[in-house]
C-alpha cells in the first residue's frame, strides 16, 4: 500500500502544480485584458464604445449640436462630408440637450447626421469648458491634445484651416 500512497501523493502534487499554473495563466490573461481596456470609455448612440485613447493618430472633431439650432442645421452637411472624406477628420457629435432613444434618433434624422453621436460628453475628460453656445466644435490633435475650441457655425474650409493653425493654449479648469 505504501507504493500506492506514494503514487497518489505524486499525482496530487502534479495536480496542484497544474492548478497553480492554470490560476497563474488566468490572472495573466485578466491583467492583459485590463491593460488593453480603453481608458475613459464613451458610449455611442449606436451601442458601440469609443475612447480618447482610440483616437490617437487621428484628427477628431467633437461637434455639439441641437435640432432647434439653425446654424447647427447649416453645418451638418459639412461635418458629414468631412467625416466621409479623406481630409483626415473623425467627426463625433454630442447632442446639446442630451436626448436619448427615439428622441435622439428623431433629431439625428431631422438634421441628416451621418457621423457617430456620443451619449457621453467627453468635455470633462478632455479638459475644455462646457458648451454654452451652439454650435461648438472641439478639435483634438492626433496626439490626443486639445487643439482648438471653435464657437459658431463652421465649414469644411474653416475646420481644415483650424487644423493647420497653432494650438490654442489649454484652458485652466
């Protein structure tokens, strides 16, 4: 019986070593997942997620709009064009009234918006003042830094020119 007991002990040690190895592997996988998760995730109206860390290397426009804002209605075709063109902008919208669901969809449809709409306002994350005048467009540089905050209606030409201008000083909040 002694040889059976030694065999059982050896099998038990092997099993423990395997379980510890499996546990260590699981911890490493979970740690890798946590490191690759985006910082400051932002919800998109279409159900997706985005974050400023995913915008690295891109020029991003964040446009604040409302369906009751006449100048917003005028600039939406320009923003749609920039989002769909090779001019180097990713356009994201933020509804000023923070509408959701069917109301938000109706406003998006009424303005003909084809660029993604954020449900979460990135203002606090990116460090600029809250939109108080519409339309307002925030330009984020490829390095993730706030480049400019533009108030009033914009065209593709004014937005491309803003991209070429030096960055505004970062406001202190």
